């Protein structure tokens, strides 16, 4: 009888610990999501400033070069931040990291890197590395996508 009581007591201690751990995890996820909202708002403000500055100070005919690529980089950075917030939100709701969303975010980040890449300053090895990263992420995305169907 005493052995059974000790087992029950230990079980309650383990459940209590797991409950507190789950509460801590949930609280931390909420703090991360609030921090991400602050980051996104700051990025949008920065994007608005850069957009206005670029539109009003770039001479006609020069806009379609590097200024547009810089703006695309800013837009994609905001989208990446939104995807990270979506991932945190999904984690809060389901307590599961959505691998498909993580891979899609990584693909967006590598795509952003390629879009804003200055080909005059980049080495061939870096290009090969980015190509391998895209290939690996695309294959991973395809595998995850087909396994979820």
C-alpha cells in the first residue's frame, strides 16, 4: 500500500512539473509573438520611410535598377517576419512546429537573398552554396508536402 502511495505521489509530482513546463512554454511563445509583432511594425515603418525616400529622391530612369531590388528585399523581409509570426502562432495553437511552414520560410529567405544579390561582389562558391540550399529546401518541401497528403 505504501509503495502504491509513493508511486501515485511521484506521478503527481511529474504531472505538476509537466504542467508548469507547458505553462512556461506557452508564456514564452506568447512573449516571442509579441516581440515579433514589434519587429514587424518596425520593419513596416522602415519600409515606408525607404519607399518614400526612394520614390521621391531617385532620378527618373534610375528607379528600375538597384532601388527596386532594395525595395523587394524590404518587402520580402516583412513577408519572412510574417511567416515566422505565423509559425509562432501555429505553435501556440497546436504545440507543434509546422515543418512545411519552416521550410517555406527558409525558401523565401534564400529567394530574398538571391533577389538582392549583387552579382559583381559574389563569388562562385557562394552561388553554388545558394543553389544547393535552394535545391535541398525544394526537395524537403516536396517530401513534406507529399507526405502530408
